[in-house]
C-alpha cells in the first residue's frame, strides 16, 4: 500500500511546540466542520493561524491526506482538564505527549466514503510501521470523553454518517483497519530451533512490607494476558478473572503472586538484586 501524503508542516509555534515524543497510540478525531470547503488544506490552514492553539499530525479528506506535524513531534489534539482512567494507565498523564492524531474531514462538498477509506489506509499504515495492532487505536472520546469523532461516539451522528450506532461504527472502523493490516506482505518463515525468552520491561514494581507488587497491564500484556478495566467500580480483570489492585498515579498494581496465578506463571525472587522473575508454568504431559 502506497499512500499519497501532502506535507504541509505547520509553522505556527502555538500549534507546533516542537516537543519530541515517542508515540504509544493513534487517536482518531473529526473536524466537526460540516461546511463546504472545510477540507484537509482548509483545516491545516486553520491550525497554522497564529491564534490557534490546536493541531494534529494528519488531516484527511476525500481528495488527500495532509501531514501537519512529524510523528515524533507533539501536537495539541487531546488536551483536557482530566482524562479517563484507561488513558492514564495505558498512555500517560498528558496523552498529547505520546500519541499521533488524525483529523477526519466532514465538509458538505466532500465524499465521506472516500475520506473514510483514506483514513482507514492511513491508520493501517501507521499501525503497521510501529508494529501495533488495532488495540492502539483510540477515539478522542476514549481519552477525554469529548464527543469526537461524533460518528464514532454519538448514536445520532453515527446513524447520520454510517447508518449504525456509535459502538458498532467504531468496531466497524477497527475491523476495517485490521483487514488492511492483514493484507501487508508477511516475511517468509524459516525453521528455527526453540529458544528461551526474557522480557525486560521499562517499568518498576513496588515492595510493601516485604510483598512485591507489579504494574498489571505492562506485565500481563507482555505475558500474553488480556487486561480489562471497568472505570465505574475500578475493577481490573486479567484473562477474565477479577484481580485486587491498588492505583498509583493512574497505574494499577497487584501482588505479584496473585497476578502470576492468573497468568499461569511461577514466581522466583532474587533477594540480592531485589528482582522478580515470572516463569511460565509448563503443562504436565500426564
């Protein structure tokens, strides 16, 4: 897949601070401007006004994709007074500093379906380049609660634009991106011997009264586990089973042995280096 991208980098310092970032997710927005002429270039030019303090990395319309910021620079697309717990846990305390933003145009004189397809292709290209899956896709709504993109967050707009409710529309978009991802050519496989794997995570655990605690999502996902967060009761499940946790600065921690049990792993503790090792349980052959 070869995308045609028009590079029109912003020169407005109020919208382009130049701060370097390491992306951890891709956020989907809409411009919310349904007027005629509100295409990708028009929205880029709005970002470039000296009085505008907002920006995104890409703007997509039916005719083209415009790049406004390099992906390793911070944009102002998900700033807020507060953030949802999942965003704080999986991204950062200020998600602008670790996300790439795409704005989808909805100008009345544009072809929504063509714009939608362009966005699918751009999103799949970005995920592919970073080695991400669709779990790295976020709606603006998922991070701050803002009604954006409205056709993925609000049922009335979803019915208007795609003929589905918002949840279905968002799932359909992710399926479309996933379908394009699977279409990328895969490297041929060769026969290799088995090897042991050790994963070192860029996170630290906690020691409380002689008991070690680990950051749940980082450890569980590295071990192939599935983590789910229910913000209402602040409940965490790993592989479908509830796990007692404590929350520190937006990160859920659990006792090492309780987390290991849900991951079918054994715990080894090295006292001298104060290191926890998790070892996958080998199924018995009997």
